[in-house]
C-alpha cells in the first residue's frame, strides 16, 4: 500500500510556509503523494471546527507543484457542482502541466446546503449532475489532446462545438477518483472513475465492503477491477498507547501502523495520513507551532520504509 501525507489545510497551522515544509519533507522521505481538500465556506455561528480557514485546494497544489519535483499531488476532494465542466477542465489540465503530470483529481458531489446556496446550484439530483459533468469535462479534455472538437448537449450542461487546449499532461487524463460512501456513489466510482477515495469519517474496519461494491460495479460495466485505485483518507490522531477506548487510526505510532496493515488487507491500494481532522492539531485552541512539531514527528514516524 502506497503512503501519502496531507499538508496543513484546516485551522491556524494551515499556512503556505508550513504547507511547503510538509510537502518538501514528504518528498524527501519518499512519500508517494501529498493531499489537500476543499471547503468553500461554513455556516455562520457553526460550532463545528473541523473545517476552519481552509484555502483553495487547487491553488495550494499549484503552489506546491513549484516547490516539489516527484511527489504526486492529490485533492480529496473538490465538489463538481461548484464548478462548470469547462472551468474545472481548464484548471485541472493547467495544474497537470504545472506539476509535470502529477495531479490526482478526487471529485465528489458535496453535502453542505450553505455551499450549494452560495454556489447557486441546487442539491437535488447531484448524482445525475455529477455523471453528466464528468462526461462534459472528458469531452473537453479530449478536444485539447488531439481529438475532434467537443460538443455537448445534456440536461445540466451544454456547450457548442469548441476546442480546449492544451489537454492534460497525463494521457488521456489525470486519475479521477470519486468520493462518496453511499452505494450509488460507490457504484458510480466503479463505472466511471480510476478509483475511489474514502472520507475521513469512514470506519476503517468496513472499507473492504465499499471496495467490493466498487469492484462489482466495475466488472458489471466491463472494466477490469484490478486496475482501480483505492485511496484511504487516514484521519489519524496520535495519542498515548494502550487506551481502552482506542479507535482505528487513533493511538501510538505503532498502533496506527498496525491499523495501516489492516486497511491494506481489505484491499486499499493507497493511504494518506491526514492530521487535519484532529482537533488537537487544528482546533481554535491549538498552537500552530506545536501542531507543526507534532506533524513533523508523525511525518518521520509514518515514512515509507521507516
């Protein structure tokens, strides 16, 4: 199982200098990938501090692309309804070129009503909208990679004959990883995507069931399930060893590493350590300097081959 690491993207420690330090050190230590996430906004007065001060994920990855050379650059995830197919196609293709073909594009459908309201799109029929979005975006990418022009007429998206150049650096496209935990979302990943990425709130003990659903859908669609990627967002919380109430991915470095092995045994092909869901790292009372010291310790402890 390949190992990645999420850069600081939530809370007081999520600053460009700290993002750069984590990404560059992850590359030096041999990590496969570094990751960001998207949160446009939060409801006013919300007491949920999970997503505080989240920067734009694609701009962040473009910044990190210029500071790294090898490590892959992933977003898990951006929500398709908040973009138009043409805008995300252009941004992703450009980022793929800026990074030298290192982009992994995780996409989803969104869940927060306030974000949909601010983006000016309805929440209804998100699944159908997302499928059509992918078709339109792929049509645009193909037009810039030596294919014929793109013309698309759907229920949600429509564009006349056009050409979008340049296409992505990766051929035919960056890896598209679909998020989502409901069975329709998992089946959609199997039918349409290069793989599936799990959510931070997913139970690490039940990932195998989700993987089976994705693979079944891929096989039914005439695709080879063995080619799919399965990426686990490892919402790690480093704590003292031996706690009676320990949950998977919560505990000492050794305990969490053992959890990695259990996750790999379920069929996950990749995992990235994400400390952004730990309130001791990202909460309003957290000291950003201390958070960074703890993150760098974790970065060394979980390094591939360490």
